[in-house]
C-alpha cells in the first residue's frame, strides 16, 4: 500500500492465521489506542467512586474488556457506513471492508460476536448500570452519521467515548452522583480536543468527499480551539474533584496532565499527519494520569 496510512499489518497481527487478520484490522486490534481512550473515562469514574480496591479492580477489568469489545464493534459499524467513502481517503482505503477483504455480511457476523462479548460484560453489573450501558448505544449508532450532517462529529464522539464516566459511577454506586456528570462533561471536552487533532490527518481528503469535522471547521485556528477544549476539560475535572470533596493531592497531580494538554495544543502541526497521530496517542498517558490524580485525591 502506498501513501500515508495508520493501519499496522506487522507485529502480533501478522502472526495470526491469515483468515483472522482482516477481522483484527477491522476491529482496530492492531491499534489499541482507541480502546484505551474508550476505557479511560470509565477508569476515572471507578477511581473516584469505587468503595474499595477490590471493587475498583474488578470493575476496571470488566471495563477494559468491554472497551476492547465495544470499540471494535464501533469500528465495524463505522466502516460499514463509510466503506465507500473510505476507498476515497488515503489513510483508510486499506481498511478491510473498503479493500474488499471482508464482506458486509461477514462484518455483521463479527459485529454480533463483539456485541455478545460486550453483553457478557454488561450483565455482570447491576440493573441500573445495565440500563445506563444500554442507553449508550444511541450515540454509538449516531456517530457515523454525524460527520455527514455537522461540523462537530467530534462532539458526538465525545458523547460516545465519554459515556464510561457515567457507567463507572452507576456500576460503583448504583446512582449517577453530581460529580459523575462533571466527569462526563470533562471527558466530552477532552475528546472534542484530541479527536480534532486526529481528524487533521484526513482534513484534505475529507474536504474532497464532503466529510465534515472540527479539523476542517477550525483549520489554522485549531490551537485556540484546543486550548478552549482542554481548558474546559480541566475546569470540569476540578469541579468534579471539588464536588466529590477530594484532597489537595488531586489538584496538585492534575497539573501534570494539564501541562501535557497545553503542550499538545502548542506544538501541533496540522499539516503533519504523523505528528497528529503521535499527539493523539499521547492522550492515553494524559487519561491515566488523570485517573491517578483522582486516586491521590481520595487518600
């Protein structure tokens, strides 16, 4: 394959049986960053609300497994919607559905398998948390459509990927306390920022095929937009910590991910796709440090 792509056919994926490889690529198992980013808002909520270490560890394990299954399912849904568009975009034309390595029927069967895994995770939770999890399917289904009708599909992704902040609280407490709503809003603002960086990889191709994004909307003004998104995310995290009565350890520790986010906005070169991907991936460490800060605030 020529040109820029973020598909990774080497590594452990190359050692899978040949018939399995297209499905691993379809679910983005070659690039687990998306599953990490889906997992992290849930981890924040677990770190804030788990009653003890045992419950926290069990929920974190369930959420990690669920994140990999449901992120894979989301990728399948997205690629089913976008397979014709993906053939016209350099970064995505090698995706299994766009390249004809997997048929739509095969993709649907694989989607069903991933959803079964997600369901098995969900039924480990109590009734209220299960209901919260089921409602999350609404933004999951809407996200692939958003890029066709709004300049802010990244906001819809935020609603989707940030949902774990609500589900984690529901799983840990059986309720949705006010700090969880602040965590969810913080996650949405954070995701709106980092997915704008990600969208700059496809900005020119998206313009040609009519796909809309915050990257196209803000263009050269992206730095200011990112500072606004990340600033809002940090302010909302501070609000969540204050509402939850966290100690000073949280607010001090939060300065480290805050500095990392500020650096992302300042050094971003929107015309360098490889750098965009590196900065986007750095948000895994940002999210993990936020979770650590929440834990420190409870000590």
